[in-house]
C-alpha cells in the first residue's frame, strides 16, 4: 500500500508542495536530489523533478502495478486525467475507495483528484507509454522541433495539425473528440523526452479545456487545449489564457482548438491580445 502520512507543507518556496502535496516519500526524494544540486533555484528544482519522474522506485513500482492489476482503477484515472470528467467523490464507490486506499486520489472540493502532480504526471506517462509502442501518430525526426537547444512550439503545433488531419480527418466527430487531447500528449512527449517535462494545470481541467505547462531547457510554454464551443467561448478562452500567462509572467501562449464543424478553417494564426502574443491553432 502507498503511504498516506502527512509531511511538511512546503519546500523551496512552495514548489515542492505543488508537486508532492506533502507526500513524505516524495518530499524526501526531492531533498535528496536537491542536495546534489549547486543551488536551490527553480531551474534546479525542475531538474530534480524530471529525475524523480524517471526514477524506478518501490513507490512508483507499487503505483504502476496497481494500475496494471485493476481495470476499474485504470478507467477511473483515465476519465479524470484524459477526459477531464468531473467525478463526485464517493467513498462508497469501489474504484474510488480503492484509489484512495492506495493513495492515488483524494477528495478535492467534493471531486475525485489525483493526490499530487508527481503521481499525476507519472500516471499520464504510463498511459502514454502503453500507447507509444504502437503509435503511428508522431512528428518524425525530433531535431526539426529543436533549434539552438530550444523547443520550437510553433513548429510542433504546425506539424500536429498536418498529422492529425492526415490520420484522423475522416473519423467521425465523437471519436476525434475522445482522442484529441491524448493524441497531442502522445505527439509531444517523444519530442521533449530526455530534456523537457510537462504537467497538466490542475486548476484548469474540464471536459472542454485543459492547460499544459511544458518546461524545456529553462523555458516554459503554456498550451491551452480546448474544444470549440462557439465564438464567445473561444473569446473567453483567449482572456483565460492571457490571465494564466500573467500568472506565469509570460507574454506568449498557445491555444490548440479541436473544432469538429464541417466548415472549420484549420491552421495557425497569430493574435495580439493586449500585451500578449497568442499562437492559435485549429484542427
């Protein structure tokens, strides 16, 4: 069983708590990794987080084994993470009860939520790795997306539009909506693997909208993924993305919209929104 103990609330200016929610084994791991760094800076913290997400430890082995063994548990977490479903927390539900007992999820404002960001990203990575072995939907040579050691997110989105249309353009709307977000993460992860990391912003996640934060070579990229729900919803999304960029002290953000209307216009356009540059992509 995974541990359920309490731990100090923060480490390194609160960054550790954002990632671990005070989970004792993870806090200790961060301390161990940070002690090897030259300074306790945000950049060094992100390096430690990336290492932790790839380490093979008894804690993570236990977590993944439980996923392999329990289909109901897998389905629950898949709905929460990939589909953005709002699932009311009910301790009498068998899958929720088991997930809580193992330390996977918690009751957050009456909804089922993965216990912390490290667990969440580790579970995302496991789900994606199971599909990557058979995935033919990829961007090709990784070097085309990396220039002078930096990630070219615009190029990532450009190629994603082309590949998505080639592979899924003839699919019905329902099936495309179900796979759209998962496919973007499948597309992105091999590109940033080894150098970068990503996580899903837990405060901005629902059936129609999630934010992905990508850390790569000391730079952050914010990509909002959303389903087209009309022009007003789109305009509201631009404001929400702008506000979120303010939170991260960034001036450029990316909006990836999955539009399943027959007369949609796909591609990339550049929008000036106040003092922000928004790169808006439609598939």
